[in-house]
C-alpha cells in the first residue's frame, strides 16, 4: 500500500486516493480544429513508461482535490507531489 | 526429435526410470543473424502465433520467438486460467468463441495435454443491476450462437455447493453460466505450443531481450531488432509482449492506447476436490476455482495506478479474500500458500488490439489486459494470418488499432465491467 502526500492534507494511506492517469495532458484549445488523429492522441494515447511518471491523483476521501505526482513506475517510489499551480519538479538525478 | 506422447512411450519410460525424456523444444543459445518473421514475447500468444505461422503459412519463411526471460514466465504463467466466450458484443463473441472452439481439441492438435477442462464458468449477480446486465448478456450471446444461461439462486447453489446464496453481505440473486467455459493448465499451453512450433522449425530464444527496433530511414519500415544477444535483421516483427508492449512500441516511435497495471492472484494450501466449477464475481472482484493439484486458485483485482513493479498492494488481495470468505464460508479457515502479480496491458475499451501499425512491417497483438489467457489459441491463429498476409484476419479486423481514431470502440468495459 502506498503512502501518498496530499499537498493540502499531508501523508495519507493509498485507499483515501484515486489515481487519475497521466498528468499535463491539455484539452485542445480549439476542439473544432482537431483531426480525428489529434482526438485519438488526446483521449487515448499514453506514455505508459517504465520510469518516472507525472500523474494526477485525487484525494477522494479527504479534501477532494486533484494534485500531481512524480512517481517511478518500476519502484512505485514518489519523488514529489505538487499542486496544479506549482511548477513541475525535476526528475531525480539517480 | 520430439517424442510422440502415448501409452507406449509412457510405459517404456516408466520401465527405464524416466531417464529417456529429451527436452521438448529446441532452445538455441543465440538467434540467427536474420529471420523472415520475429515474434517478440514468448508467452502463450507469441508462441501460438509462431506455431500457426509455421503450420498454416509456411511460405513466410524462417520464424523466431525472442523472449527476454523464460517462455511462459509472463502473464501466461501467472494467470488464473479462466476460459469463456460470453462477451457482449458480436465482435468479441466471435473472437473469444473462435478460441474456445480451438481449446476443444488443442491437446490432440499439439500432442501435449493442456488439461482443458470445460467445467463451467458461473458469474454471480449480487444486485438488480447485475441481474439485468447478465440477462441481457445471455440473450445477446444466444443471438451470437454462444451458449450462456441464466440460473436461479437455487440452481446456482446446485451447480456449486460451497456457495452461500443467502450471504448477507453479497446476496446471490442468480448467475450466468457458460457450460463450455472452464480452465486449462497455463504452463502446458506455453510448453505445448513451444514444442509444436519448434518441431516445425521455429527458433525459440530465451533470455534474449529486445532493446531496439531498427527502421529504414526513408520509408520507415522495420529492418531488424537490437537484442541483448546481438542484432537480428528481419522485415516483419510481431510484438506480443502484454504489459511491456508500450515500451517496445516506443522503440519504434509509437505511443499506444495502453496503460500497464499490476494484477494479483493467490493459491491456498491443497485440499481434496471441493470446488466443481469456476465462479466469478465481478462486483466484488473475486474469482475462484480449484486446480488439479487441489489448491484453490483465487484472482484479485488490479491496483489503481499504472506500474511495472509486478507486486501489487496487499489491500487488493485482502479485498478479494474478504469476498471469498463471505461467499464461501467453508473456506474461512483455509491457509493461503503464496501470492504473485503480473503486469497487464489495458486498453480504454478493455478489448485487445490485433493488427497492423502505422510502421510498415510492424504488427502488434496486445491489450488483452486482465483476460487474454482464454483467447490464446484464437489470438495466435488470427494474428498469424494477419502477419502472413499483411491484412487483418476477418475476426481480427474490428480489433485494429485504428478503432481509437475512427471511434468504433468495442466497449466491453462499459458493457459488463467484467475482468477475466
Ligand atoms: C494474476 C492474473 C490473473 C489472470 N487471470 C486470467 C484469467 O483467469 N483468464 C484469462 O483469460 N486471462 C487472465 N489473465 C490475463 C492473461 O494472463 C493474459 O492476458 C495473457 O496470458 C497474455 O498472454 P501473452 O502471451 O500476451 O503475455 P505474456 O505471457 O505476459 O507474454 C509476454 C512475454 O513478452 C516478454 N517480453 C516483454 N518484453 C520483452 C522484450 N523487450 N524482449 C523480449 N521479450 C519480452 C515477457 O517476458 C513475456 O514472457 C490474468 C493475468 C494475471 C496477471
Ligand atoms: Zn487532501
């Protein structure tokens, strides 16, 4: 079970949270100008890397807010969690 | 070099103290410098693909299967082996039923006992919503020519005596039963296909990880592979790598509609035969059957976040066990022997992806997620035809990668929330 730091509430156990997928995927500003392939990429294509992953979480059984996290998908270790309005933290060196 | 199995060979070996059995497939240390088709991934689906390529499409030429670990060591050897074909949409019913028809007779075809046991798969309905969805399934399946029947709670109890239909926490309002569904021996499926493919000339190279995909700088077509055992030239590559598919496709510059999640299972101490069928309960994420060794085989759900850790959270296991203990009170005092996880590749519509890709010469068979073991023979069969002809087999066609662009999804997730 993961221990996750909500930027507002602090460290809480994983069952309080819901994972919400890859982070920083922006909805197209001009939807009408998008091709079908653009929509497919926005809706469905994901990086799914083995390594550092920027992702969204929601503290559903807590403050209810969304935030971002930088987690390693090989070890499940978190490097950082950050609010949507905060700058993206760097990927750890080693 | 493969011995035919039978009463005679068994008797002969019994008298000789079983010292005469030879390895059942060739396992060359290194790949050849070039092949006509390379299958990446030596799980059941990859090995079945190689077998049907060699058997039904001889003209494709030299075939190899490259496996980073040992064959069957991925999800094939980690799954709870539930086999059924009662999916909702006609496209899925056609695909999974093609597989069920091949399971029947597979041991004979491969001359290897895959222990296919169509003992019936029963899905429990715990709510009015479940009941309505399952009844709709039963009707849809019948229209597609796939057997599936509705059981009353009493009939469900008669079919599976350990079931507590009056369970207060998860009452049983009825069940959908596919009698042709069942289980098979997972390792035997990988080994049987490996043996049969090897006998037809397929090279199976283990401990050979693919680390790069080479492409022609002009047309973009694939020209070969980099591996931990050297460079291999080949004009056609079939990626069949389950949870690792995104990583391999990224080597060819493609982003996939896939996310990889840990999925766990566990087995109990072995006991005498107590459990005659397979029972699934999607609402509470628990699946149970009894292996021929006597262990109760129990499947749990996926973790809530993408990961390659192959471990999974303990709370996911205990959730499945809580449900099993409620539904089958007689198992409350059983001890669990071990648990493990596999990495499953899930698509947005929970249906697989089989077919060509935007990269010429590169084919993919993935996205089977939590439920692809049941499809192993059919998947290999239609994927082999797709690779050999360069065009999708009719049963595979609806499962093309393009469906995420055209919007023609096959949304089995929304249809049933069914996992295995
Ligand atoms: C716990 C669990 C329970 C399940 N229960 C069921 C069930 O009851 N019924 C059902 O139908 N399905 C079930 N499944 C799903 C099923 O196991 C899979 O869908 C199916 O086995 C996939 O087969 P495969 O051959 O595609 O994948 P795998 O058997 O995983 O084979 C892929 C292979 O690719 C290899 N590979 C990866 N990367 C590379 C590389 N770079 N180079 C070379 N080789 C590579 C891997 O080592 C692996 O051996 C379950 C899965 C799990 C984990
Ligand atoms: Zn919070």
